[in-house]
């Protein structure tokens, strides 16, 4: 497989971002008995699929750069430059939209209330450790991602299956982190990341087809044991998609490219628009409002990607000292 561009990763990112979006929009505005709310009721598992994707992408990036521990500082700096500026800008967007909302009759009494200490917690990604609510619920997953980067900076050299027993032991311990029972820690989601790491080893040729399926079935079994059938379905489905669905579908590749921006601002843009449409046009159809809100979110995410996220990627590359 090595050398082939995995469009499946790009497309899965796009699909998962859309799935999380549909979960939030339908849960927030559709009645409990509505079929759409039922269909997307497990859409929150899209976040766990993102962890599978990161399990693949991050070690592959480290592998290509011939990562060793002496490069840890440079690795962390590049990762943070890629994800933090868009994250900070998405927080600023929350306050801009909240302020603009006060000019609409339905939100005249809306109060913009925050404490500087809470913003500091967000910048440090420590809300869950302090029991402080996130400004937007999705931000918890970024805290897990950053912990994952820190962990990978330490354990990556031991994850290549050319050292079979070492890699197996490290991954097994990672998966067992679920039993710490602390969902604010990256170890809690070890099964998801480990699945991506096994797929990465197959992609670079350190595992053959038989070996990768043995590794995956172990991850699947541990996921079911540690979580439930829904998490298992997410992990199995994403693994099969990555392995076998590599036909490029341009709209999904595009959505995958802007998926991080889409994920960051879909509440600020789409959820808010759904609420505005509901209040302004109470007789409007829910499905119509949903389509309008998704379209607006995709457009806004594309702009956000061009203005904020893409420059962050360019800036990160300037720190490449390989």
C-alpha cells in the first residue's frame, strides 16, 4: 500500500465531520420522535472515528519525517501551529456571533458572559481537569488530540511492528488505559487510536494482510470489551473504509480538506442559523432549515479554511527542520 495516496482518509474526515454536524443539528432542533433524529442519534461517535484517523495520520507523518526523540520539540510545535490558531479563532467567532445576535429581536436579552480565567483554561485545554464547561462541547476532543501528540512524541519509536513484541505490548497497554476510567485522558480512547496505528503499520508495509487483520480483530475485541457495540461499529466501519474505499469522490475530498474548520465552527454558524430560522420563521420546515444551515456551514468553513487554517499549515511547514 505504501506510496498510494489514501483518499479514503480525506473522504472519511469529511463524512465524519458531517455526521457530527447532523447529530448536533438534529438533536438540537428535531423532535425526539423524528426519523432524522433517530438516524443521526449516534453521530457523536464521529469524534471517536476522528481518533481512529489520528491514530493513522500522526504516526504516518512522524514516519515520513524519520522521527526520533530529538525531534520532539519540533514535532509538537508544528502540530500546535496547525491546530491552535484555527481553534483560537473559532473561540473569537463565538463572541462575535453572540454580540451580533444581540441586534436581533429574538436575542435582545442575550448576555455575553465570560471570565478571563475560563479563556485561559481553554487555551491550555484543561477544562475537563478542572470541571469547567467548554464554550462549545466539541472542544474536549482537541484536548485529547494534544495529549495524543504528547504521548506519540514519547512512544512512536516503539510502535513500528518491525519490533513486533514491543509494539504489541505498547499498544495493548494503550488500549487498557480505558480502565483508568478517566475520559479526560487520551488513554481512555486507546482502542480507537490503536486501531489507526495498526492500519498505519499495514500501510507502510510492516504488517501483511493476515497480520493487520489479526491486529484489527484484537483492537475490535478490546473496543467491544472496553466500550460497547456502538463504539465497535464506529471502529470497524472506519477501518473497512480506510482499507478498501479509495475511489476519489471530489465533493467528499473537498469536505475532508475543510473538515477541521467545519468541525470547529459548525455550532457557531450552522446551529445558530438553525435557531435563527426557527425563531424567525416558526412555520418553516425542519428539513429545509437543516439544508440551509449545512450549506451555510460548508461555505463559512471554506472561507475559514482559506483565511485561517491554510495559513496555519503554511506557517507550520516553515518550522520543518528535517
